[in-house]
C-alpha cells in the first residue's frame, strides 16, 4: 500500500489505499531521516520513520507535483500510514511513516519517496529517494 500525496486535493482522506495531503503544493526534498540512511542496529520497536524535508525549494516553472511514499522489506510491501507535522523549531515539513505491522529484528527495510515534477513546458521529471535501514536482532 503506497501513500500517494497529490497536490490538487482539498481534504486529507484515504483513496484507494493512498494518503492525500491537502494543499501540499511543494516538492518533497528530503534533507534528513531518523533512522539515517544505511543505519544498522535500529530497534525493531521503532514506532515511526521520520522523514524531514527542506523548507526552501525552487519552483521555477513547476506547476504540480505528485509524491508517493511506500515501505518495503525485500519484495514485500509493508502497510503504512503517514502523519504530517510541521517542526515547530525549523518550520520544516516532517512526515512520520508509521508501519502498521511490527518490524522484525535483523531485517533490512526501505522507505521510498517517489516524486514526479510537472513543469509548465510539459516536461515531467521523476525523482526517487531511498532510506534503507536494518533492524537489530533485539
């Protein structure tokens, strides 16, 4: 189940297993995550993966953005829900990726942030960022 964030939405609701975020008219420019990319020994009891996005971004010629976030263990997609918050100190967008099933120790997981940027001239530019982490055995 991927979470689809399309900018044209006016309400936060579920649609065909996708999460929509209202009035989100900006690209997802990931600047940090907790756990960090390639981190090992992450507690399998972690409640959420924290994705931190840039506050400032260039939108020259950009007319729309589609963002999809999903989580994987090997070839198996992990069901997730996403909570959107704004960091009070930095003003940055933070998405909490919350697995709906318990994570297993000693396993590698991937959180994928996929975006397609739509420009005035008709150009579409896809972008994909992966956060890969491995849980500890305990």
